[in-house]
C-alpha cells in the first residue's frame, strides 16, 4: 500500500513538473527571483548615470530640488517625465524608478501598467505576494550573486490589473 501511494505521488509530481515546463514557468522565478536584465523600465536601469538617462528619455518634464541625505552622505533628486515615469538619483546614479500610468513604459519582457496579473505571472512567475486592503503586491528580486547588487521589482495590482511598477536598489 505504501509503495502504491509513493508511486502515485511520484507520477503526480512528474506530471505537474511537466505541465509547469510546458507553460514556460521557471521554478526559480516562481520563488520571486528574476534576471537582473528585467530590472529596467523603458531602457533605464539602476546604476545608470544622469547623462545616460537623458540620452534615452531626453530632458525631464520636472526635476526636484536636490536634497542632502546625511544617512547616505550623498545628494538626491528626482526626474519626472510627463508620461509618469519617475527616476530617482543618488548622486549621479539611478537608485530607483517607477511608473503608474500605461503609456508604453515597459520592462524588457513587455510588462506595463494596465496589463493583467496573469500576464505578469506568465512572464515572471508568482513572486512574493501579499495584500494591503484592495491592492495586491508582488515582489521579485535578482539573486545578488557575484558582483551584482540586490535589486527589487515591486508590482502593485488592483482587481487583477497592474497599477504600478517600481524598481529599487536595496542599498537606497
């Protein structure tokens, strides 16, 4: 009897892993780990210089007044672009970026505000998931191995539709 149950469980596990592979879901991704190359919006990523951002996106619509952050011993400010892409700088380097409007601002895999949670999970897996009132939040990160820093991508959704995408450095 025990051997039959063990054999049945083994067959079920094999079938489920095959179904997951057919869907293109990477088991590591389903744990919330994604490639660092996906930590980007409209070609802008953490660590880029101000000049590189301006080369890709042009002059910002709005630039906040720089302020001193004593805990980090650096100056910080933000660029905001009219289509609602916000880029935060730590000195001359991008430390975070985010969007909350559907205007073609997307990750390299094509995920943007207004897409469904189903599409997001097909691309990135389930991620770390939690609720806050009527909003769902999904978090993904790179693994930080080798010379890479840790980055987080937080995606907020309401009623199954993505409402915000934020990418940050854990050092910020």
